C-alpha cells in the first residue's frame, strides 16, 4: 500500500510527530510512505491519505488540504486528525474527510517516529528526538485544551531511551504535565544516565529539553536535583494566576539551589484571560524581582478560528498593543529578561498604563549642512 502523509501549509517549527509515528506504523507493515507539506501532487496515486492539524486558528490550510486531495483522488480515503480536529470536530467535518479521528491514537505512543521522513528539505530535522512520556494532566485549567484532547494524566512509556532515535543528542519532551506523571522521577534518573552520542567524530552528552512549561507547584527539592542531573539547560515554568505566586517563588528558589542559573529559568505569563492588566503587571514585577525571564503569553480561546482577535473582559485593543510593543522594543525575542531597563520601567510605574507606555523617540536634530549634503563615502566605497 502507498500511504500519503500531509502536513497542511501552516507555520510550525517542528515536524509533525503524529504523522512520523503513523509513517513508522505503516512502514512496519511494509507499506510505502511519503510525507508532504501543503498540496503538492505526490509521486504516485496513494491508497490512503492522512492529514494532520494544529491549532484551531490554523484551520483554513487544513480544509484546503483535505478538499484538494479528495478532489484529486475521489476514491482514496482521506483521514483527518490532530489538535484542531479533536477540539472542534463539528467544524473540521465541514471539509468532509472520509474519517475524522478525535483524540489520540494510543498504539502510536509506543512507536519510535520515522525521522527519515524529515531528514531532507524543507525540514532538515537532525539530531533531535520528540517524545511524550505521559499524556493528559491533573489540572483542569479553563484556558487549556489538554483535558479535552488527552484527558487525565497517565504514563505512556516507562523508559525514554526506546523513543530516542539512534544518533540524536537532544531529547525534546512534549508532556503537558511531566512532573505529575507517576514515573517522572524514574525517567529523569534514566536520562541522567544516558550514554554520550558520537556525532561527526565527537562525543556529545544527551541534552534534555522540556518544551512545555513544568508545573511549578510540583517542583520538589528532589525533582529540582533530578532535573539538573538530567542535563536540562533551560527550564520553563508557568505563572498563570496570582494564586500560584508562592508556588512559583518556591520552585524558582529550589531550582536555583539545585544549580540552575537565573538566565536558565524562563516563566510563561498568561494575560488577556480573566486577570486585569494591573494583576498582569504584578506578576511581571514578581518575576523581575526574582531575577528570572518572563514570557508573556496572550490568551487565545481554545476554539478560536482567528488568531489574536479575542480581547479579554478587562482588556482593550490598546492595552494589548501596549504589551506587544513593550515586548518588541524592550524585550528579547518576545521575552522580558530582568534587565535594569525593564525592572526600572516596571517597578517605578504607578500602574499598567505608565509601565507599558513607551516614551516617543526623541527627534534627531542635525545642522543644515549635514541634512542637505551627502555624507562623504567611507574608506573603500565609491565616491
């Protein structure tokens, strides 16, 4: 059988893990597999087509891909799954896939993804393994889609090593609440003992990355030590609500005592949800005072069909633009490190408006002879 895997033409920095696992599943059955982005004509007529989906606001490329391949191959079954399909199945069904898959495909969690599908352009994915060691979460946060897509917390693998691709020196965990999983500590201990990898003639230690924010409420001293031993270079936490203040502070102090530097601690900070702009400012001030980097995360409803259109009840379009401008002008890659400039702006302001209002750039005044005449060429330039 010839199987076509389709990632729609939306923006993402990662390869489609679900499709890579489906590819491994079919190759184990001796099927031929091809992975494409968007809507190209495949190398031959497929016998089955799988289309994945990402966030709900990226639904248009998904519909375009399903409709295109149903038009091109009207008798070939088209399967649609992924995050958007699981969160909004009724809306996803409008593009008329032959089968709509809602939720997870549990058998795939145990499979090593077929990274050979993304070794060439346009991905050129090398040396990094993506995996889930658990699914679900113990929380029921209203702003999060995980309970709907994955359900309650459960361990899906007892060891990480079988899902690390041979020769990869970086392991990226996508668990939505890693520390809540029953065997989290055992997996961290396993990661700490992983042998180094030989790449291009050099031995490299395996680096561990948690791409999702870890639950600060679960960071015990034992977990902090285990995370450091597992060679985690950067840790992401989340400070979504004022009620988490003490837990976030304790987690930061425990991680610092375990050996994490302040520059290696990074905290997602939700805004545009139910908090006021003043409460958002308070959380940013906390993180700046605790000497860690904040990353403001604009709230988007889980069923949003258009990005950055939702405005929270206590927010306004102007206030949201102020945050965006602040991050762009004073931040670094959208992050707000505890720099002197940012701390001064946050600490000395009387409120949100003053903190996030940027002073206009002073006008440059030049003498007339500079304004009206060309500057002489630099050495080596043509006059």
